[in-house]
C-alpha cells in the first residue's frame, strides 16, 4: 500500500526517521542533519535523530520552543524552507547559534508537514565551501523528502504505530578504493611515514595512532586508543584545540593549530575532516619554534576562543541588563576588551535622526555631540549601516575617508571602525560603533563574531528601551499619585520622603498622605504588595479611598474597614499594609488603627524613644470581615512620630528587631533637628551600605504649640 508518489508504508518499529535522514543526506550531499518531532499538544520541537556530527554540538537545541529564534523552529512555525548561506548570514540572522558554533557552514531547515498538520522539521548542514544559494536540485530533493516523511508520520498517527526517538545515524562506511591494501600492509605503510598520524571518530575519540604520533604526543599508542586527545594528553587540554576539532567537523574544511609540548617543543596539528571523522597529521613546527624563541618575552595574543568565551559571557550578562544605561556599560565592559576596541558609541534611530544612547572611551564629548541628531538620509557610514542592516568595517582611516568623503568630521586618535547594525524582531533598533586607535584588519572570523554580537546587543537594547519607557511611565504615575505637598493642621509639622527600590522597575506601592479635616487631620502610610505599575495604580486607589472615607467623617477603625472592603471589591488579588492616624493636636492626642503595618516610633520631648505597641488587624485585602481596633496615644508638644514602610528596616541578613533598635537610637540622637533635616537623616540611615530590595516611604510628624 502506498503513502503517496514514490513512498511505501514503513512497519511499526522500523527506524523511519533514521532511514529518511540518511537517504536525504546522501541525495543532497549534506554532511550532517537532524529530524525534530513536534510534541503532541505542546509548542515544542524535540530532536528525534541526528546524523553526521556528535549530538553534543547541538545540545542547546535538543528541545526548543516553536517560537525560538532558530532556523528549525522558524521552518516548522512558518511552514517554509529556511536557508542560511554561510557564517556571516548565520551571525546576522541567528546570533545565538553563531555564538555557540562560530564556524563556516551552510544550513537548510524545512518543515515536515502535510496540508493538514505539522509533524516537525529537519535541518541539514553543508561545508562552508557550499555555494551561497541552495541549488534547484537540492531544494527539490529536500522538499520532496520532507513531504514523504510527513506522509509516513501522518499514516503512523492514523494507524497508531509509534514513531519517536531513534538511535543517531552512524557514520557511513568508507566506500571501497581500487587496490585497497590489507590491514597489516596498511599499518606497515603508515608506520614508515616520518610524521605522526591519528584517526578521530566523530566524537573526537582516537581510533588509530601510528608510532610517530605516539612518540610526538609522549604517550604509548595503547593508552591513546579510545580516548579524547585533549583528555589523555594533558598539554592538549586547552579549549582552543577542541575548538579546532569542532570547526573542522562542522565546516568540513581543513583546520590546523600549533601546540607547545613541554618543556619547549612546538608541534603542528593539521586536521582533515570527512563525514566519518578526522585524520590528524602531527609534525614538529620548527618555524613556529624559531618565532617563539625570537619573541620569548612577548605575551601571547588573545585567541579566537577567548573572544568566543567573552561573547558567551556577554550573552549571559545582557539577559540581566535592565535599562539602556546597563546595556551601554555591559557592552563597554565585555565587548571592548574582547575585540580590542578603545571606544564605543551606541545609537538608535528616532524621528528620522540618529540619537546617541551612550558612549564610552571617546576623548571628546564634542565628537559624539556632532553625531547626535544626524539625519538618516545623509550619506555616512552610520546611516548606511543602519538603513541597510549590513555591518561595515573600516580597517584604516584612509579607507573610511575614501568611501565617505562627505561624512563630516571624524574624531582624531582613531584609525579603524566597526559599524554594527542592531536588528531585532526583523527591524533596526540601533547601531553600535566600535573604534580602534590602530589600524585593524577585521578578519572573517572576527567579523562573524562582531556580527553575532550585534544581534545579541540588539535584543538586549530592544528590551532595555521598552524597560526604560515603562519605567518612565510608572515613575510618572507614582509621582502623580503621591502628594505634591503636605498641608498639616495647626499644631502639627510634617515631612515625608520616598525612595524607590534599587532592583527591578524601581516602582512600587508605598504611599503616604496627610488629609486635612478641620479641626482634626488624618495621616496615613501604607505599602501595596508588588513593584510594578499595577501596585502603583492600586496604591492610588487606596489613597483616594482613605481620603474619601476621612472626608465623610468615618472613625479610624471605620476608615480601615472600608478601605479593606474596597481592596477586596477591586479584585486585584493584591494585599496592602496600612497605618492610619486621626490627629487631634488641640487635645494632644492621636488615635491609630493598624493593618499589618510596622509599628511607628514615638520620640518624647526629653529624647526617649519607644516602639508603639498598637492593636491591629490583618493586612488589607485578605478578609472582608476583618476588624481593626484602635489605640490612643498622647502627642504632647515636641513629640515626634516616625511612620515608615518596611523597606526602611528590612533587608537580607538583617534582623528587624536590631534594625528597629538602631532606628530608635538614631531618632533619639537627632530627633531634635528640623523635621526636613531629620527626614534626610532617617532615609540616609536606611539606605546606607545596602541595596534596597523594597521601596521606602517615611512620614514624620512633630507636635508643637498651635
């Protein structure tokens, strides 16, 4: 029974995926590939089988979300063939892959789908020497193979025979060669060669080493077999050497490196790849040894892998960058040292003009100011890179001046530049300019790394711009919701301070207010759960509610009960702490109600300070039937009340009781100061030497003769 043109049904248990992948690799002369299956009911692709390279090479992508920015996910999600023609294109379109695999290779990804359903996707890779475009023949074979595989998977689902993970496809056997020698004669021939020979399988394990190789490596051949050279030979335990093995295997191009065998002998390693593994030629590197002796006092230059390592570090660091300022600083701290740049400018397009977001290392601020506001229609290297989305590299000042004679003034002191367009979500979000004080050649591998960096920086910058916009909105909202000024009644002096948290959005739900209600007045301070716009908005609603309930003459316990019901009725699923005071300065007293809020501190005129032990109820927003008992406190002239939110006394590793004791000691010592100065002292004490993980609000009240 046929599945369709040229297909037959595969019985249950047969390695359908492995056979299809192996046949396709041979048809289109690709050297590696993998098939992914879409998990039922989940937007997740899982690698089911791989061929041509160790699975470890693709370990970060063995299980990926359908929305992940990688070719195989794009192919499955958009039901289209994705072609990446080389190293630079990979760096530009898929920087996350390029950072991990910064080698020259081409890649095609295609969906495994019928008109009715998507079953998965597959990818194939070719050596870096592959033409920049997929040929018509390769495209036809690839599409047809995916269609046949999709029909098989459709039938498998219909007839309920499982298709899932299969063993990876082993390396194809070497085809026979005319005049092939017997194994004994072949070994004799290899042993007569004057240089070392080794054979590595796809996983890097040594399968053969001749006597010369064993001698050069300093280990018996028997101890080398079955081991990884960078494990069994201590002086080869360098990530740079393993990187060359990966580069050769993935690009299918000859690679080489030199290594120093202690105490002072340089060896040359040349790696010849195939789809079955690597042949390694080892010889003494006499020319390198001569150069090393001539430059014995010179320090080693940075290796390419050092740059890759720093790129990986940057990728991790950029995920933690919050605002644009953080991105600028991280790029300066991580990228500039990695690529040897001495200056950095980060720009974005806004309103048809270039705007400087930040800069480092520029000797003159005037030079940066000249760039800010440039029209995007002008012919400059910055506008061209940003408009075209193509990086531009200028290895000398002469080259820059020749190509852009009308570009405007170029800062003195620099001799080479890299203009990296920052493209995220398919659109330009900015431009990163790196400047060098000496001519810089920008070899192909460095261009690929820099292009990858551009993609990573773009994603971080896109998030940072959005974060800053949200922060400005939230900060403006909070400032609008807090009182612009306090209007205390006769006999009361007031001062307040607010400090946002130093982590997250720096926006939260702490609030305070002073509500006039002649002849009395009310003071309130509280803290809504959370540090976001929702918390700030809810804080405004609570503050408005407290004002309304106070104005209509409700008693303190009624104000708290009404506010509690309001918070529950709003359905925000957030809670709040609150401390409410009805002030009666003429009679020298205050009536207080508390809802899960830290207790206030009272300083008497003689300097004695105590923490007020107030009756109270639960946090607002938890129990609609909660009651809030009140406590009356004497407030004689000269007394100071310190109301605060928990951010003032709570921090990781600090006992709250100890913090209250310290705060009380401070209030006793400086409580006689003018109230505005005292407010500054209190918040300075609370913020000293630590990050604020929570907002801080402080409200100080001092009674005096009216």
